């Protein structure tokens, strides 16, 4: 953008991409925006929210944005409760394509949230009210 200067981030900084499914309903993303802001407050590097479908940016756009900022490490956090075909097939393909576009960037992914014992325990507490 004219008048705006871009500053390179330190090379050792890690960017985080929170990766959610997406929806045609704009209100669906409200809790994800809240998570985005909470992670941004706690993380020293850049944090973006990306979607598989129906919303922007896509995962490819988010990774490209972070790589363009000079980051050499990107952590993708799938905000999915269980690993269905989107996680077992779609996400790996998207990550592979992003890795091919940015061979100097280490892209790692976390497991889905439902695999985490603490999150499972939180759901049990929530269910029990």
C-alpha cells in the first residue's frame, strides 16, 4: 500500500495459522475471531485465522502472507474437533502445496483439538455443567 512501510520480522520468529472449516454464515466465525485475538495477545509473532472453505483467507493465502513477511517457521493449528477427511486429506495437500511454494519455510501442523486430553477434559466439564 502506498505510504506504508513493511518491516521484516526476525528470521527466527514463528507465525501461527489457526485453521478452521469456514461457513457461509458470517456469525459462525465469531468464536474463532475471539480465539484469534487471544492467541495474538499471548504470542510474540504474527497470528492469522484461515479457512478451508466459504471464508477468506484460505490456508494458502495465510501461509503465503506469513512467508512474505520473512518468517521461516509456521505452525498450523487445525481448529477441528476430530480428524475427518478434511484433516487427513485436504489439509496435508494444502500444506504440501504451501511447502512447495516456500521451500525455505518449516511448516508444522498440530493434531486436531479433540486428540488433546486437556480439551477432552474441558468438554467433559462443559457437558456436566
